[in-house]
């Protein structure tokens, strides 16, 4: 009797032969057809490597975009380029012409002078209130000096980095800034004087994400303009770049409830678009329309001021107080009116350092956005002119770096830093003198503020890093 046992020997041999031809392993009849865990592991590693390789390629594309050369204004006969080396750089240069590297020592000197002057005036302004409220007249001075020292280390470190690195990671920096602002609405957020704008950090420290957003917008908008190239000149390209700035500005307004910084962020975006665009007509029309709308709005609010004095919106109350300061001299416009009294009493040369009377509890927290008032009272108009001259030199050096940067990205970054400093100085002076409603914008390098000082010095480090790339004559 024949055996009924099935012998799959031939089929196994056939499978082995087929697998050898296919370069695979031999499968027995009982072996499952799916992959084992060991087989899937290399596939996952390959996917990770593929994703990392794609990210590296993306970074390379970003580096190529930010190396865009600066557009030439026109074809003219080549002239011998005048040396752009600063007088302080010439004094400190110890290398031969073939070895020397440009560095804007004038910018560094102005920043040091502003920080030193700011520390002196900060102590003069805050000593009385610090002694009364905290029992230590050096409280604000010591904290600002410590933060300033840390900021200088950050500035020196940043100045030695290649600024193209920021362009390669501009998208990530922009996203991180938006994420930090979102954290303000979480339990990590901290409320100070009714405003929720800070994040709690270990060691009783705080971080203001809006300051991070300013420099993030400068780096990211500059990158987008370089990446788009000529597309940035079209309506769609301008709208795209403006949308990114508007999103960041909206985040500052709605996530951190900071209207003044939101205006600065949006203004920086508009200035960068204006500087990079070859045509001016469209911007003249846009500015004219905005000016007409603002004039109409102010006129309407002036007529409705009496009926809207009891509005629940504190921003609207500030505007009403600005339009009619004498009527609200003891409430909404109290700080501004006392500041004007201080400026008027200072005269041309002031009452002398430390002799201000308005800082003795009359003007609340004068060391913040109203520190210029105390400077005018103690040092007079002369002191205010000195500060304006220093800021003028600072802005001139930033403009020089922007004009001589080796590529478009460096030029746009320097322009963005220029716009940031100029806007803050103009807004602060306008608020102090009553030309604009109270906004809370501080005076750069002089007003008290930890996060603001560190990121301002970081911006100066970026500008100094760009200056290192400027080519001198004969190079």
C-alpha cells in the first residue's frame, strides 16, 4: 500500500532555487510571509536617514538663497573705493593690509558708552524708589549691570558666528518665537502690573517672548526676501512676506497683549519690504492712504472724546487722554503731564545729576519707559541732545554695515536692526513729549529691562558679525 504522507521536498528545493535567484533567504513551508522585527528595523533607520538627508538638503537650499548678492543701483564707471575702516579700527589695527579683518569698533564703542551712561542714569532714577520699596538702593542698578555683563558676553560670542547660520535656521527661529509667545497663555505665563507678557524661568527669572520675536522677524523676513528673489517684487510675493510679519505681529498682540511691540514688529516687516523693492510709488500711495485713515480716525475720536471717557478699553482711554491731556491730568495723562513738567523744569543744562524731584515717587516706575524725563530734568536739553547724537552715530554705523554687507541677506539683517532701534527711539521720545499716546516702549540700552537688554546686545553682535565680513580695499 502506498504511503499517503505528503513530502514537500521538491517544493522546498524549488523555493530555495527561486530565493537564490532573487537574492533572498530560503523560506520553509511553515515560515510566515511577513517581515520579522529585525527586518523592519533597518527600514526604519533608512527612513530616519532619508528624512535627515532631506532636512540637510533643505538647509543647503536655504544657504544658497541667503548668499544672494546685493542688487546694484546702476552700472557706473568703477571708482576707487574709499576705505570704510573706522578711525578706532585704524587705531587698534595691528595687522598688515593682507591680514587685517574689518571690525566696526565705532559701533562697539557707542554701545559701550550707551550702556555705561544708561547704568549711571538708571541708578540716579531708581535709587529712591528701590530704597523705599525694596530696601536696597542698588537693586535695579545691580540687576541691570549683571544682565548687561551677560549681554556683552552674548554680543561677543554672536559677533564671531557666521551670520549665514541664522538664515539656515530662520524658519526654526521664527517657529520657536511663536511657540514661546504661546507659552505666555499657559501656567508658565506671569502677570506683572496687570499685563501677562512674561514666562517664568528658574531662579525667579522671567523671559519676555516679544523681544525674541523682534529679532526672529528680522532674520526670517530677510531670509524670505532672499529666497523669493524677484518674486518678492510682485504683489503675491509682497503679500506673502507681509503675511508672515502680520502673523508674528498678531501673535505679539493677542498672545502677549502688547500692542506697541506688535506695531514695531509689523513696521520692521514693512521697512524690509520697502528697502528690498526697486519701486517706490506703491509705498508712497500706501503711506498716503494710511496717513489719511489715521487723520480721520483721530478726528472722529476727538469729537467723541467726551462720550467715550468712561470706556472699558484701557487703550481707548489712553488715546482719549492723549487727545485731551489737561482734562485727565490727574488720571489717564498723569504720567505724561508730570514728565512734561520735569522736562520744562530742567532747562538747557538741567538741575544736576541726582537732583531730580519728579523721580521721588511722583512719576511711577520712571526707570522704565520714562527714564528720558529724568535725564532731561537732571541734565537738561543738553543731556537729551547728547543721547540723540549717540543714537545717531549708532544708526549711522548700522547703515554703513547695511550698505557694505557682502550679500543681500547681511544687508537686510542690518537694515532690520537699524529699523528696530530707530523705531524704539522715535516712539519713546514721542511718548515722553506727548506726541503719541502712552505705549510702554522703552529707550534702548538705557531703560531698565533684562530681556530687552540681552536681545538688543545680541542684535549688536549680529551687526558686528556682519561687519567682520566686509571686504576692505585691496582684498
